[in-house]
C-alpha cells in the first residue's frame, strides 16, 4: 500500500499477529520460538495484538516458550561457520531414541552443546535404559501380555508411586525433562541389582518390585516420548548405528569375539586384552557371562 514513506508491506511482527488472529483466534495456548525472538519480535507482536483487538484477553498467549540455541563443540551452530548439519544427517549415525534422550537431557530454554562425545554418551545411557526394560520383560512377562500386567503394578509398589510423583513435579516445573531423566537413574540401578545380582535374585519381593519399577518407568517414557513397541528392536537399531559409526560390520565384531575367546582359551591374555581394547576404542564393549560373550554400544572415552 501507499504510505508517506513509500510502498508498504506487512512486516514480520504484524504478519504473525494477523495469522494468529485469523487462524487461531484472539487467544492461544502456546507461543514458541528461539530466545533471540523474545525482543523485539515477540514483544512487538504481543503489544500490537493486544492493542488492535478489543476481543483479546489480557494475555494473548497463555504460555511463551523460548528455546535455547544449538552449539557445536561450544560454538553456535550456523551456516557461516560451516558447522551446520541436519537431523537427517545425525540419524544416519545415531538412533532416533538416542537423539531424543540427548535433547531431553538439556532444558529447552538452555543452550545445548552438540558434540559426538555427548551423543555417544547419550546413546550408551539410552541403550542401558532399553536393555534394562528388555531384561525385565524377559524375566517377568514370558508368555503373558506386558501391557495388561504393567497396568496393575504402580498402585501396589510405593517406590513406583514416589518415582511418578517426582516425575510429574519436574515436568510441571517448566517441563523439567532433565530432572525427570535423573529420577530414572537410581531406579534403573535398583532394577539391575534385582535382575542380575545374587542379593537381588534372593529378594523375596523381587518380582513385585520389578513389576512396580517397570510400570513406573514405562509410564515416564510415555510422557517423554521414549516409549516403543519393542525394546529389542530399539537395541538392535542402536547396535547397527554403533557399527556404522566405527565402520565395522557385525560379522567383523563377531569374528574378533571368536579370536578373543580363542586367545583366552590359549591363555594369551595380551592378545585378548588388545582385541577388547580395540573394540572399546571404537565404542563397542564386550560383556562376558557363563552363556558366552555379547557386545553392546558404549561411550568412547
């Protein structure tokens, strides 16, 4: 349109106000954006929306959610710095659940520092989470439906109720996802003690406690978007990602495991340790048990 200063056009502040008013109404529930948009964009948008609409309530948006920046190795991610990448590129090397776990460990308003080391750590921690739940299912739910069984567990085990209360308290405090994940750490430790230690196996309330923990953890995972239909499928996907990151095949890893077993049989512990350390340096840990040796992803130190 014509104006005293020349041809005019909608600016980015007024565009947002106009679209919200037309498509969503005079009041919205959540308005999001990056921290750098708080001023002037969102303050201008709020002021002009309130001033131009007699029907507006006294708040325009009930919640304003401003997310922090993504830094790469402590530098802000940007195309100009050449450290820009897409989620699609990340998912070629890391499982989607591991990436989500990584993102949830930082509050959405805080800057998140992206690095391969931190993603490796998140991948290993999320693998531990899904492995614990898979082991729990193998013990508790063999031959029965897990969903129907889990529904009855939370109310009967005090530890599970406390865990859920702590989770809801954290999520109610400006979506404290990182605190919610921290609630899981001691619970997963207790579950593994019940599953795999001699003391845990002798606990007379072992099954009751495991069912209660399992129900509580799976409910929290639903809240965080970490739930899945099959934990073993996720674990296999994470192992495949770990192989892609280190450039090895599953057959190659299995071959090294056989070589190591042969070296141990021949009491060649120097070769055995060297093979194990070589895999650890590539993010693959070997776990020995009476049933044999298996491998899983591990964070690279």
